[in-house]
C-alpha cells in the first residue's frame, strides 16, 4: 500500500523547508512506507528528500510531539509503533471534534467553499463504485480536509488533521482487508450536501455516524 499518497492541505502562507520535511516524512509514516518501529536515519531522510539536517530535525521534533515518532535517548528516533488498540481512544476524540467541525462548516461555508463541495460531489458520483483503492482513499482525504477547512478555524483544522492522520495510518494497515470502501466514501455525499445546504445539525449527525462507522469497519478488518 506504500504507492498510495497523502492529500496535503493547502498552505496559504507558503512552505518552508521544515514544512516540506514535515509533510513528506509524515506522508511516509502514515502510508507505512516507513514501517512502524523502524529506525529513522537523518542522513537517509536528507538524501531521500533532498533537504538539509536542520529542517529534517525540526520536522522529526514536530512529529514526535504528534506521537508519530518515538524518541529514545542514546538509541535514536523511531517510527512510532502502530497499535490497533489505539483505535478506540482515537475515535473518542474524533467523535467530539469532527461533528463539531462539520457543524461549523455548515454554518460558515463560503461561496468558494461551495464550489469545492460541488467538485467533490461530482467526484463521488464518478468514483464511488470504482474498485481503485488509490482513487477512493485520496477522495476520502480530500473530503475530510475540505470539511475541516470549511469550519474556518485554524486551530480546529489543525487538530482534526492531526487525529485524522492517526486514523488514516491504521486504515492503511487494514486497507487490504477493508470491504465496501466505495460505500464508505459515498456516504460523504450526505455530509457534503448538509454542509452545502447549511444544515448544521444534519452535518454533525452524519459526521458522527461516519466516524463511528469507520471505527467499526476497521475493527472488523484488524
């Protein structure tokens, strides 16, 4: 599954080398291209990403704060172990944050946001029953990122993305055993329609059901 890519949120203020390193290393970790528990070599990452030591180190410190990297004094830095038992605790957090983000999105979406929602709805109609996992999982990421963005709260968006990345990492672990992936993505249609129509209660309800349904589906797979 390492060929699958992360959809990265847009940065309105530009991207520093540290941002670049952070986003690229996080993608390698979440997609399991850097295996859980593996030793992180700064020289290898510098060569792989074409970046210097300082941005790599800054990125690794941020990823350690986000619990994607484990730091052991005198031993080094390692990709955080992936424990499916964390799924329940992660879902408890997402069940609070993401319905709230969806509620705000329905209340605050702009004309520009609505244009993206229409594009995403068209993509759902085109790809919902496509067996290509790459297309479907990238579409899921685009939808979640846009819902968070529509809330127009940078702090909330950041924390939602952080927890979504942990959930996505577990999803990559179970992806070859997850059934009905197209159905899971297609149910976002109700969410996007609710946001487009400004129905905050409905948007929150659909997002809550989606998060709990995701946990149940992944739990069956792992």
